[in-house]
C-alpha cells in the first residue's frame, strides 16, 4: 500500500511546533481525532530506540488503547521517524515564511478505508494546529 501524507501550516515558529508536537505536557492536549476522545497521558523518550507512548481513550470510558512507537531517526527540530507494529511514520517540520509546515507520512493499516485513515490523522493534525496557535 502507498504511504499517506497529511500536512498543515501552523502560525508558529518551527521551534514551538517541535516543542508542542514532542512534549508530553502538550501532546495530551491535542492528540485525538474527535472531541469525544482524549489523550489522558503521554510519555516521550526522544532518542533513537526511545519509546513514545500515548494513551487514547473515549471520553465516556467505553474504549481506550495505548499508541506505542519506537524512534528510528531523529533530526532535532526538523524531523523524526518511528515505527509501531509493522508500520512506520515520518514527521517533518519545515519553516514556511513566518509559519511552519508540518507533514506526517504514514503506512496505512489494512482494517480501515484509506480515506478514513487520512481523515483521522488529518483531524489530529488540525487539533494540533488549533492548540499550538492558541497557546
């Protein structure tokens, strides 16, 4: 399957985008695709072989899961890659004038339609944009 890329222009500096995207105290505020979900906890060991773990739950408590990944590449301030299960994700943070472009490219899974996956990851990125620009 072809990789999927979602992206967003953020009205913030690359250093702020990096901090808000990788720091657990910020991750818990934006890392969900729909307002009926939340991210009550996150940890992030930003080193090669380090573990990223975010707990994602339905706000009504009906369902939850841990999203756990291992870092494979890191360019502090500009890009990183991680793997989980048999999939990989690449994130790039690039200056774009007075704004910052963030792009997330990921391997789709086979259980859900491609468009649903794209929309879900894009919604998370839109939450990130809203949170970062308002703080």
